[in-house]
């Protein structure tokens, strides 16, 4: 599940899916009515990936909240976002028992519940974990390669760069110039 392509735009209802990047905006499609329009940088746009809920200990990503909803409801839709305030708060306490009551408002809970239902309806929520097979042999070989030293020939000091517009002077020549008497030019 990639929530980085799902947007919330301040002042607009619902959620929006990124279609493409335009020169000065992002082309989005509404999940509610499938209408496409450009979203400009001056609009307050947030991806669902970067939204988190305040809890007693640390902020909990929205992805984890949706996963808790999905597990609690066994993949079924949540109660309607227009339900009674007490019902919504009771449901949210069951799913996220440590959420910060003072900083998470009922309007936030309504929004999260409606987003969950919308994403579930459009089959965007996918909590199946993909197992990546990583053979242990390959990782051990890489560790061995990185710990081996490179030959001394490859560790040669980098060449000194010449100053722009000046000739490089050897140290021997500098000593001779210091010892030589200074000649004054006359006109």
C-alpha cells in the first residue's frame, strides 16, 4: 500500500490520487467523483504517508491507524463518519487506545474514518506483507569484500592541483630563488 500517491487537499472534500506531475502543478483525480484537475503549490496539500495521529508516547503514522482499523473490522468498512460523536470516539479508543484526547479532535476522527472507508471502497488499502527473499550467502560475501584492504598501489596520494594561471615551481627552484641576489631594474 503506497499512501504517498494519495493526497488530502485543504478546503476540498475527500481524497485525491496523483495522476502526473505538470510544470507548475500536480494533476490529481478525485476518488469521490473521478474528476481530474490540477492542484497548485499554493494549496495546502498533504500526502497520507506524512500524516500522523498524536498519541501519549509518539506520533502514530496514519498507515498504522488504517492497519488497526482493518484488523479490528476484519476488512469491513467502519461506521459512518457522520455518526454520533460519542460513538466515533468510543470506536477510535478501541482501535487507538493511547491517542491524545486533547490534541485529536472529533473532526480529525471523522476525517480519518471517512478516509479509511473511501480507501477501502476503492481497494487501495492492501495490508498483505511482501516477503523479500535475501539469501544469506550474498550478504556475507559483500561483508567480506568491504572488509578487505585495497592494495597500496591504489592508495596513492591524490595529485596536487596547479593553481590557475601560475606555473608549478619545484621546492629546489624556490630555494635557489631565495639564495640568489635580488637585481633591481633601472630605466
